[in-house]
C-alpha cells in the first residue's frame, strides 16, 4: 500500500499500523492513546470507548 485511506502518500519511515484493525495509516490519520497507535476511524470508536 502506498497511500493512506485519506489519499495521502505513506512515507516509508512514518508508517504506523493501527493496533485495532492493522490498517497502515499516514501521520495525519494516526492517533495515539495510552502509547497505542490507532487509525482515525478506530480511534473515534474503539479507543474512546476504552477510556470511558
């Protein structure tokens, strides 16, 4: 995969897979909660539910 779901090109040194779904996302779509990286889609559902 050379592009994130948002359309941005993935940089070789900045690829970060989501801990929940495993999708590789760009730096803009990558969010970190409690030292765990999530894609913006999983972060808006799964990660937020865990903090409640």
